């Protein structure tokens, strides 16, 4: 359990570093506080943690994961959302093009076409 906690501390600290891949998915003030907690936990591991029980390590890991896993989840959501946003934009562009191609003598009025192009 100690190794899991230590690995989690190192991984999260690297991911939240200035060039880390999770930095943009957490507020700056929360990131600063969380990095401080990670540093304190690392220090604890090498000091008082030497004689700690498995349950104490598990508790500390769970506490860190409350923030860390939420940040990872936001990252996964945004990464999966990017391609979907592009697909959606393509549908909008295609729809606008079709609206522009509606002939002037169609049953669709100019006001209705204008309304369709607003979206």
C-alpha cells in the first residue's frame, strides 16, 4: 500500500506540473493546494509513514484520490468531447449550406431561412 501511495503522489504531481497533462483541468488555487498536500504526503511517507499501518496508507491514498480522480475524469471528458464538438460543428456547417441552397420560390420563407441560419 505504501508503494501505491508513493506512486500516486509522484504521478499526480507530474501530471499537475507546469507542463503536466492535467493542469488545465483543475483550478489554479486548487492545484496549488493539492500539490502542497502531495508534497506533505511524500514527506510523511519518508518520516512518520515508515511505521504506519496499511489502513493509514489506504486512508491517505483515498483522500488524495478524491481530488486526483475527479481531475482525471474531467480530463477524459474533455478529451472525448473534442472530436464530438468537431462533428457537431460539421453538422451545423452542412445544415447552413443546405439552408442557403433552398430556392427562392420554395415554401420556406426568407424569415424562416434567416431563423434557421441563426442557430
